[in-house]
């Protein structure tokens, strides 16, 4: 479950031009459209996924 969730966020981040730190490095205004559906904007112009992934297995 969490591996699929992590892969989803990696894919969505890439589609919206975000690097692994949540900083926008894209080249198209289209990438910024609907960004707030998946991410919250934090301080320092960083975007944070709107999700909490929890795994109870070791």
C-alpha cells in the first residue's frame, strides 16, 4: 500500500514539475494548474503532498 502511494506521489510530483524537495522547477504554467488539488504550499515556495501514509508493519 505505502509503496504504491509513494510511487503515486513521485509520479504526480514529476508531472507538476516538483523536485524531491517539493520545489517547483517546471517550465510550463500548465504544471501549476490544479496543483492545490494534490499539494499544500508551505513556506519557502515548497509544496507538500496532501496525504499521510502510515504503515503498521515493520
